[in-house]
């Protein structure tokens, strides 16, 4: 019995291995579907020509299986991203996954009039490092949210009462996200942490907008000069400038992708041409 359970779990783990940048880069660069073909041969060859005809069909099938049986971080990120697109999807909304802040990497951040950070804790995760992560996020973000499975709400609710809570649940094979508690707004800003979140052109532009001009500086001195100036900017104004700058980062229109691949497209930073290439290859008929 134990071996059977382990085999089933290993199957879901292998399914989850599909949703990685490396796997989709192989398709994009080399037309390489070896990971998919291996899974098909081992588990799903009987579905070919019945429920599954193309590799896109198979991607959708694998994603549905993960939603039902093995909700890993990709499922959470992708569901959150689709929810963000639905609620806040404007031409000036900027969303980014794996955003480095201090000593932490935020799962998802969003800029649309304010700044929001989302930290995901799946059923497979622990709360280790959570408090230090939230401490880092509050150095630059106005709102902090935890995204957790509905049955884990009580586990995380009292760890940080200022953090918002978003509950993920599955109903009839579909993911549902519900805001259980709104985030308490944070009005502090750590300029030393913030400047390290920005690219050189961005922190120079932030300084230029604040002063109305850009002081003389070289490539070698720009960081130190801008860091010193940013330390003098009032927190509320610094946050507003931060949001303005981030909203100007370019981001593809994610709603044009299949729902199950929006997070993949975001993490791979696909151009329109690459998107079309990947899409056409996924439409290839499966022939083992």
C-alpha cells in the first residue's frame, strides 16, 4: 500500500516538473518535447487520440491533474496571476514574479496605484522564514498578503496580524481565490533596500523626478549619489515615485495566453515572436 501511495505521489511530482522554464525553453529553442513524451509513455499513452491530441491538450491535462492532486507553487502563482489580471488588468498594471527584496524573493508583486506583495505558502510549505520575509517586504511595499490553502488559514492567521490573507480552494476542478483579510497598509520605506530593487536607469529616473533634474554623476558614482538623495525623500513621496517607475516596466499582455501558461509566459519574459513560436509548437499533434 505504501509503495502504491509513493508511486502516485511520484507521478504528481513528475507532472509538476513540466511547469518549469527549462522545460518550455527546450520546446522554444530546440522543439524538444522529451519531458512530455516520457510522461506520456509512462502514464498517459492510452489518452492519445482520445482526450489528448496535441501537446497543448496535454499541458492542460497535466495542469488540471496538479490542481486536483498536487497544488505546487506553480499552481498558486498561476492562479494568483489570473486573478490579478481579472481584477486589476489595465495597460498600466505591472506584475512580476520572483522579485528580490532585501534577503528575500517575493513570489508575486503588483503595482497599480499602490504596491502589493504576495507570499505563497502551499500545503507543501512550512512557515520557516516567513516572518523575516514579511519584514523585508515591508521595507518597500504598502500591502503584504499571504496566499495559503483554505485549510491552512488558521495556521497562518496569527503569525502576522498585519498581513492580508488570501485563501485558495478548489471547487469542481477550478481554483478559487478569496480575500479573507485585507492587509494593513504600511507607510515606512527603507531607501537602502528600495534602491537595490531598481535598475540603474530606474533609480536615476526616480531621483530626476524628485529633484526636477539629475545631478552630475558617473557610472561608478551614480549608485552612491542616488542612494544618498533617496534617503532624504519623504516616505510617502518615495513610495509614489517607486510605484510610478515600476508601472513603466514593459510587460506582455498575459490574457492572450492559455490560463495554465500565464505564469510561465511571465517568468520566461516571452516576446510576441517567441509566444507565437511556442504556441505553434504546442499545437503539434502527438505521435509517439
